[in-house]
C-alpha cells in the first residue's frame, strides 16, 4: 500500500499533537503536561463517615470520621514475642493542631502515648485475647474521640500447622484483601505481610482507583460503593 505525501504529513503532525503524556487532556481530570494532580483538599475527604449526632450515624461507626487505624504485628523469628504498632490516621480538619489533643493507646491493661507495644509468649498464652484501642483527649482532659479495634489474638495460642512439603512450589497460601487502601499504605505493609505468610494482596483494579472530579452526592469523593 502506498501512502501519499499529504497523508504522511498528516500522520506526522498527528503524532506530534498526541504527545506521550496526558497533555492532550490538559486540565481534564487533573492532567497537566505529564503530571496528574488532584485538588489538595481531596485527602480531607477520606473521612466521610457520619459523626455522632448525625441521623445516619450507627454504633458500629464509632468515631471513624475523626480517627481510623489498625495494629501491625511483627513477630520475632522464633515467634516467641511480637511487636504491635498501632497505626492511626487522623482527620486533618479536626486534628489540625497537635497540641489540642493527646492520643492514648490501650494495649490490654496498659495505657500509654507510645503506639508501639511488645508482648511475649508468657502473656495471653491461655487462649485469652488483648483488648486494644486509641483514645483522643482534648486539652481539658476530656475524651473526644475513640477507636476500639477487635481484640488481638497471638500465634502461640494456636497449634503449629504442619504444611506439606510442596507448599511453596504449589504457591498455596493466603491472600489478603486490601480494597480501597492507598498504594503507599499497602507498600508500607508488604514486608510485614510477607513475614506473616501472605502470598499476595488483592486490590481494586488500578483503573478503578482513579478518582473522578464528579462528586456523587453530599460532596462525597468516590464513596465505597462507587467502584460497583
């Protein structure tokens, strides 16, 4: 097939116009040259759970509009002790002054401001579990917000699982679901997850993680049901 000179010129010009970045869609969905930037206030919209007193609030919501979190386990090689790291995310619209609130972390009967706590197999070894929670007190000493997690159990409370010899070759193992987690947070947990024995992480399809500029209702930004 022969291509005329005029067609060839058109193809070259088209190639120059369709740059190898998102500048073709400048100012649409955050595109600017080869960068995609979202409004700075979008991070503040991560906290969309109705607060106490709201008609939509439910007991199970606790104070998720203000404080969210989880506990990371890191066991020693011989599994005789574990370091717990209570990782929290605070709503920047509420906790905009670090001196206004003090966060206390409760690990069983211990109440401390340090989010890191160590437990060994001489503790909680009778099948009992550890209660954990994070509590934010205001400058007057009043409890303002709280986050209570499910009680923690430990590996020494359970019998050793004897896996078959072909375990690793067959890639048999657990996969953890981390739907909706920011990629940076997943990356921070990967080393610990690997040590726990997880073989993979399930996330939303990357194309579903792209945020949209179109707020759906009540100013929400990509609510949990948006990907469905």
